[in-house]
C-alpha cells in the first residue's frame, strides 16, 4: 500500500498539467478555423488525453520507485509536464499556433529524452511513454497543418 501512496504526487502533477486543457480549451475561435478533413472529432481528444495522462503518471512513478530521488530523468519528466501544460495556453489561450508549433517540438524532444533516459532504468516506464510520443507527433502535425490552413494565426492578432 505504501508503494501506491507514492503514486499520488504523480497523479497530482498530471491533474495540474491537465488543468491547462480544461482552462484553455477549444471554443468559438477554434470552431471557426479551417481544419484538415482527417482531424479527429473533438470528443476524442479528452478521452485520448485521459488515457495518456494515466500512462504518463504511472511511467514517472515507476522511475521514482526505482530511483527514490529526484535525478535527471525526473527533472526531464517535470520539464515535459510544464511543456505539456504550455501548449494549450499557447494554442487556445494565446491563439498563437506558430508559438504552439515551436513549443510542441520542444515537448516532443522532451518525450524522446524521457524514453531514452527511462529505458535503462525501467523498460516498462519507457514503453508507457510511446503512445504519448505518437499522439504528440500527430498533434504536432495537426498543429502544423492548422497553421498552414489558417496563416493569419501565425502571429499575434
């Protein structure tokens, strides 16, 4: 049971990260944008992110259990949570698709770094991040496509 109590801070951190998506969510501005035909329906995003967030929390927790201290892998884990939080703020909150695209590139790199750092410590923890990496790759391409379809949102208007 004590092992599972140490999962709570990771769930809390994920919850705080997810608040960005709740606070800065699609609205009337987003509905008016040109979108690619292959964009998933809006209802899919919260389902996908909920599943991914559980996997991200468990991944970080598994590394914590192995290391028992804040070291480089967990520092990078924290950085990727901040980058994850920032994307919704930039894209939906500030309506800056260009900055969001740059930022999602940093998020992608931080996830790759996590997989590389986590794998030698706990392969399961690293593998739990692979769907997250795939989803962020897709989200980055979607962000890129949205910016191309709506170039006026590539600057602060």
